C-alpha cells in the first residue's frame, strides 16, 4: 500500500480577520477551525500521517489545545513554519515519512474539505503525478491596469478556475521542484506553481464551492451556514 502524507499549513497571521486570535484557532460551533480541518483528513482511512505546520511559538499550544484535546492519532509531528508559505510547506515536506509516495498540502483554514474530494484528488495524482483541487469561476473576470483602473482584457470565463487545496503530488517530484526553486531562487504562492516552473504538467480535480478558506469575518458567517446545512443533510 502506497503511503500518503498530508501537510496542513496553519501558520498564517490572519490579519484580514481583524481579530486578536488567529483564524485557525477561531471557534466554529465550539471547535477550532484547525480542528475541523484536521478531522477531515483524520477520518480518511487512506491517509497515513498528518504533519501540522504552525508558527514556532504556537507548537506547544497546538499540541495541547488541539491535538491532545481531541485525541488525533494520525498527526506525526507539529513543525515550525518559515518566512513564506513555500518555506512552511517545505518544512512540512522534509518531515514526512521517508517512504511516503504521495503528499497532499492543505490550508489549515479550509475546514470544509469533503472526503469525496480528498479521495478524488488522490486517485487523480496516481495517474497524473500533480493535481490541484479547483472550481470553475462563476463571475466574469477582468484583467485591469491597477494604476488607471482601465480594463485591459477579459479572459474567457470557461478557461478560468479558482484554485483551492488540497494540492497533491508525487513526493519525489515535489522535492525535485523545491530543489529547483531553491537553486533558481523562485518565490511562489502555491506548490502547483513550483511544479509548473519545474516544467511538469499539473491537472485540475473539480472540488466543491463549499471548500472555502476562512479569511474574513464574512467567511465565518458562511462557514456556520455550511456546517448547519451539512448537519441537516446528515439528519435527512
């Protein structure tokens, strides 16, 4: 059986939330956002281990107030993040089990990821080596000159997708892409960009619009509605 590792990145500052507590520790129905996220992967029988990446000063608190509190068993390590997101992911990556075949990277502030989506992206990566979860954009997108606010171009909506996480890769390929990025001093905002820069193809797996990232206070309102809808569905 090929081993699957998950890296949950939860080191963000949450400045846009405008609250004193970081977004991953905000309570949604009496449970921390990060705990909801971990549970989604903990419940998947095909996931072998979870590495959680947080800021260095929050490692102990995460162990005590999240992992020990809820009794998660698949979390092998809690490691410190880096200066940028790609540094944090790399710190998680080098701490995965040596014999891991596939690695999933997921935002700690995306607590509504569905088991079906996790399963789909894992099956797809076995075929294609590099896959990301995404949804088709609903709105018309404009490319704009930020200084003048003049519209420069309207790309075809049917070619545009909004990328989410998890992003899933064959581990050896991802490690090679990171080596390439370090050598070329590349700065990226997600791991699929690393794979693209490395010259490999990345494929889309369609996810769900409910797989939102908790970023602003408005997202908390939507998140509570998603949880309520999920509970009603389970009871019917």
